[in-house]
């Protein structure tokens, strides 16, 4: 950056005319670059001197009074500079005004003399004022350096807070985006499930159809016609029931044979059940496929405690299917 542009920026900084971003950048340069600090110090001294001597434009004067003189430290510095300048200017003017008027010969003789008391006094006063001013400038320079360090620390703390807040906002935005994506996914799954056709209810296995008969005992085949069991064609089970005497806990054995003597079905252990008015009843279920067209003999036997069977009754029946 060109020197005149840099000086203009520093001048505007002291008058408070720079935006915050540019102000922060310049303050960072002062704290890290000694050359920039010295340059700023020199420009500030010139600005104060011009203000005290009334050399600033009306616009710059208003800006300096509004911004620079808002600080009590700056106001004391301007007051001291004005006091030093007034004293220095007053001492020089007084020395010149009180100088006695002599003839040219007398003045020439006095110039040749070693003692120059009035001028030595003015020079000494000016040097003392310059020393005091330099001391004050040194103190104020240290104060300015500390103030810039404080401003930098505050700026870094503010930037740290802003970065932390930005990180929190970014994390919250990321979490919000994840929630939105998850919500959209769940909504899409719900819509897909709603659009799927409802699966038909599983077909229940049809219950086997059965046909029931109560058999009457017949001891002799020639004693009469057999019972006729008319079984529907779609029947799955044939339930045969037989009454027995007594209500004991005897066990029974049931066997079904053709009239030719071929056994087609049997059950080793059957217990009677009480069936209301019928009393004790033996019930067996025979697959309908076992009973084809023809004549059959069912033998009911009780099982003794020894395990030997004892025939109780025989039942003669004929099967017809329709």
C-alpha cells in the first residue's frame, strides 16, 4: 500500500471515520508491526499539534472533537500540548519583546560578549518544555500501546465468541437437516406401505366334515338286516358311537373288519364318556376312506386288568355312499 494512502487511513482512524472491519485490521497491524506503531504515533502527534494550532479543517475538527476527544486521556493530552505550545511561544515572544534597544555599536559589542542571559533563559525554558513534552509523549505512547493491546484482546475474544456461535449454528443446522431427511424417509415409507395392497387373510384350513352314527348291537348276522350307513361322498370322518353298560373306568378295544374277516381299522385303548340320556358311550372316528361300499363287523371288547381282551358286543353294518 502507498505511504500516502496508509497515512490517510491512519488519519481517518484517529478521527473515527473508518468502518469497523478496517479499524480492526489497522489495530492488529499496530500491535504486531513496530514501524506501523511509530507511524501512527507520529501522525497522532501531528494531528494534535494541528488541532491545537487551529490548522484543521472544520470537518476534521468536528470529527476529532466528537471521536478523539471523547477519551479523557486524549483530552488531557490535547490540553498539555496546548499548554506547552502556549508557554513556548510566550517565552520566545517575551524574550524578544523585552530585549533593550541599543545603538548599533552597543549591540555589536554585546554580540561579542560571551554572556547572553535572555536568550539562554528562553532556550533553557524551551528545552525544559521539550523534555516535559517528550516525557508525556512517552507515557502516552505506552498508554496507547496498552490500549491497542486491550482492543486486540477484546477483538479476539469477540471473534472467538462469533466463531463459537457460528459453530453452534452450523451444528444445529446440520442436525435439523438430518431430522428433515429422516422425517422425509419415514413419510416415504409410510406412503409406500399405505399404497401396498392389503394382503388377503390366510385361508383357513377347512374343518374336516364328519358323519355320526349310533350303532345297535347284533349278535347274529342272520338275526336281521344290517344297519345301513349312508355316507355323503365328501365326508372325511365317520363317527361311530356305541352304548356300554355301567360307568366304570374300564378300557375298551375297537376293531373293524369286513365280513370276509379282513381288518381295516382298530383302536387299542378307548374310554367311555357320559352322554346325557344315552349314559356311557364309546365314540370312535374312522376315516371315511377306510369304509368303502360293503358290509362290516365292529367288535367291541373290554380290556381286563391282565391286558387280555373280552368281547362285549358285535355290530353289523353296511356302508352306502352317495
